[in-house]
C-alpha cells in the first residue's frame, strides 16, 4: 500500500487534544449527574491518562494492532470471571448508580472513585476513536445523545456547562476536516477553560430544562419501560375483608368518597378478577404480564380478552356512556363495566395498560380530580336482548372457549360432597349454562341472608362450605364466592370479581363510597363472552343500608336455548372428603395474588407494549423501599453499542469514499489491500505498488476476481503524480472482493474498523 507518512507531532498533539476534550465533555456529564458536589479535576486527570494510552495505541502501525484492543477488553473480563477482579466494584457501582437515578440519590456515593474511572475510560475510548477517524457526524451525534441521556437520567441544568469541552472538541474536529485545525486550537482551549471557570460553586436549577428532562424521562418510562411495582385495588381497604389474609369476618365498610360516576343506569364497575380459589381466599394467577393498551402488536389479544369480538351472533344493545371523576387518591386500577368498548383518559399521565386477568390500570396512582370516560355495552342478566344474544351464540364455534374453560373451571379437591349436592339441587330444572347460572343466583338469593355482622369462620374450614352449609348468611364476598364455585361445579366457567356498585340518582350521578365496594361473579358463555352475575340480595352496598335485609329482587329466567351446554357439569371425585381439610394458598400464585382484597403490588413485564417485571414474594406487601429501580445502566450499554454500530456504519469504505471524493481512491485501495491481506496477499517492504499488484493478480485471476494492476497504477499516478483517479473501478473491485470474502473475514475487518484507525 502507500508508504507510511512522516510523524507530524503538531497533528498528533491536536488529535490528542480533540479526544481529551470530547472525553471530558461526555464523562463529566454523567459523573456530575451522579455526584454534583464532587470535584472535576480527578476526572480531568483520568481522561488525560486514558486518552494518552489510547492515543499511543492508535498511533501504532503494525498488522494485528486490533488484537491488542480485543485483549485489553478481554483481560479484565477474564479476571472478573476468575475472582472478581477490579471490575467487581465497578459492577456494584453501576447498580448503585441505577438506584441513585431513581429512588436513593446517595446510593452511588461509596462507589464514586470506581464509577469515575470507569466512565472516563468508556468515553475516552469513544472519543479517541472519533478523533482519529475524524467522523464529525458521529461525534456530534455522540455528544448530543450523551447530553440528552444525562438530562433524562436527572442531570442538573448547570451541567450544560460541561458540554462546552465537548463543543470545543467538535470545533477542533470540524476545523481539522476543513484543513484549518491549528488556527482553532487556541479558541477551543479557551472555550474549554471557560467552561470550568463559569461553573457555579453550588448546584442551580433552570426550571424549564428540569421540567423538560423530567417529562421526557416519564414518557419513556410510561410507554416503553413500565415495570415498576404498582398498587392495586383491594376490598380490604374498604372494610369488606377484615381478616386481611382470608375471607370472612365482620365487615366494617368505609365511608370515604371514592369517585363520582355519571351515567344513566346502575352499573357494576369491575376492578380486579380472580381465577384461583384455595378454600380460604381468591388469588389472581394471570396478572404477571402487563401490556400497553394501545399497542398494535397485541390488538388481537386485547380484543379477545375484553370480548371486543363477541358476541358472535345476535343483536347488540345500544352502547351506553359513563364518566368517572375521582374524589380522592386511589390505586392504579381503573374501574370499568364488563363490556367496555373504548376509553378516553382526560387527565395527565393516564397511560392505559392491561393484564391477562383483564384488569385495566395506569402507570401511576389515581389522584383527586382525575377523570376518564368510556362507552360500553349494557348487557345484564334477564334482559331480553341479553337472553336472545346468548341463545343465538349457543351453537356457534367459539375458539376461545377451551382456553377459558381450562382457566376458570378448576375446583379444589377438598370441596365436600354437600357442595356438589347444593349445585345439583339449585340447577335441577335448568338446561343451558345460562339457565343454570340464573338458577344458582335465585337459589342463593332465596335461601341465604345478607348480613354484615357475621361470625368469624373457624380455622381449617373452607369458606364457601362455612357459608353454604353452616352459617347461611354473609355479605357480598360470601355470595360471590359461593356463586363462582357453584357455577364451576355446574360446568360454567366463572371468576370472582371485585369493584364497586354505582347507583345513580335522578340527575344521573352517583357518589361512590367505600360502602359501595362490592364482589360478584362473571360467567363465560359460549360465543357470547363474559356476563356479570350478582348473587348478593338487593339492599347490599346502598348508602345507609347496614343489614341488607330487603326482599331479594329475583331476575326472570331466559327462554330455553335450543342447544345443549358446551361443557357438561362435572361430578365430584369419588374420593372427595366429607370433612374439609385446611386449605393452603396455591404455591404458584403470583405476587399479585396476595389476596383478593389485599393491596399488593402487581409485578408484570414491559416494551413498547409489553414489559417484564420481577415477581416478589406474594406475602410481602408493596413497600417503597423494596421497589426495584429501573436499571439505567442498561441504557448506557445500549448507548455504547449504538455508538459502536454507528462508527462501523460511518467507517464503511464505500461511505467514506462517497463523503471524500478527493480521497476515494486511497480509501478504497486501502480497503482492497485489507481484503487481499485476509487472502494472505500482502505487500512486501521493498515491493512497489505495480509489482505487488502483478503478483496478486495471479491468484485473483485463477478465482475469476478483478485484477488490481490497473488500480495500483491509477493510484500510484494520483499519489506521486497528482493525477486524479476515477473511484468507480476501485469501488467495483472492492465490492467484488468483499462479496467473495468469508463471513469471518468480514467480521475481522469490521472489528479492525471499530478499534483500529
């Protein structure tokens, strides 16, 4: 190839100064974001040292220089794998830094020195590579990206002054590309020095920039990275599960105002649904994954989950509208009717998510005056349009039914024979699943009494059995548990649901309080989907009603359906015990399943639609101290990987040749030489360009590859005689040689472009 140029000490010093300024500007941004009170001079010293070492490395001129870079990165990793090495405190420091950016600002303080040199090394490597390659667009992108990321991570506004050294480095880089670098050195040094002189003695905040950074960070977390623990709705907070970790006991309803609901009819506002009954409590085993409601990737799943594609036949009732205004702080759970078609969030930062348990929620707790509105289909048991739609769907092929049946027909093994007998008695004159569900509802409302002042169930006794066989009185959680269990025994997929009952007055408004907290059942009917069934006698949850002893208001039976039940009623196992053993909570219940009525965090995974989340111990309540912070260090790794990818992109020979037409022949001939070297065709120390090309043409001709002798002569004429060379033949030859190179060869050359000059 071309002869090595004479060493130019002025150019070498300027390249080093460019790298140092870029490294300082980027590393100080991150370091001062973590430690605003720390001095900057140790960072200056570390950057100066690392840039000097890297400058010497990039100045080396021998064949396998890139192997030194690979070894330099591999050695500490091997050391780390063997005994921890020097990287262990750095890794601990990165973890502490993620805490510092989220919940514990002082967490990174013990690792200040390790984080300082780690960041200086990282940005010195990037800056040295950019300075040697003179890639101004990539350098500009790097500085801007690091600046924006620093503010997103919580950097103070005065840290903009730390960008000035990087700006001086960019100025030197621009001047060097224009051939005027020495003239700008003094101005760049003055700009960098002024940055340090202008730094204030104490941190200050520019509110507009601070707010913009906070808003940007929150947007990313809400829409792409939502994996924080969150609070969920619980009947425990409203007094309808006084025993906390199990159902039953004397209820003490809360009188606090929760929300104002505006609508034209009484409506059940579901909060959470539960699928697993242990004998003592209900658990939610399906809420371990969360999805962005508006994500197009999961549209089909969302439509199936919320019955937006059902009923499969029959006429639909006219859609109803409903609006909600919060009257106090609440959890992240949104309260909606069963067949909600669409929702509009009317307050700031109400980003809608859902999980596989069909719970809708947002990324923050609801607050006073938060508002949202929705439209829904007002299907209700006993109404003519509901009965007609269910009958029309009974013989349709519902591909979703088998999955639902597998999840919502499970019955604990300890359930007594008497419970099966009660289910058979209640449904003896019913034929279809819908008729059976209404028959069970009538049976419970007729034969059981509503009462808030009930005895505590004894230890080791199934809650449903205690209610159905023993006490025969209770409130909404009693009736809903019994209704759900009897439906499952009768072959009807059913789940236990908690939320609120809203009864509007003549003006169409309902002030919902803790007394209106409620539990009921949802059943799944073939082709129709989910339907609310409330077995609690009327009088329950009305403001001012403590006993609920009003006469039940029975629902009319629907007309018989012409088709049989999609699933037969199961019979009890022959070995079903007559005595109820002590049921244990299912070990597989996720952390969201602490109890149906205990406010627990719901860990579920994100993305731009779906986000993963860790699963804590289900018995451990949500406490701020145990919330895992977002791993911001992952963004740093991704940023560094993106910068390396951009360097690879911008150093591609054809791209570089296109940007620098006057140097195109030299760039492409050098790239051709690298491809020939991979074929063990290297130019000798005393060999001319023409002689080397003539020797290389022999094996190239044998493999039907382009000859390079004309290229060598054209390049020599440009190099020594200053005759411009046409870059087109060089580009064609490079493409041909590269297309015939192995993947390993292309990979090695890519690595050399990243770590070499």
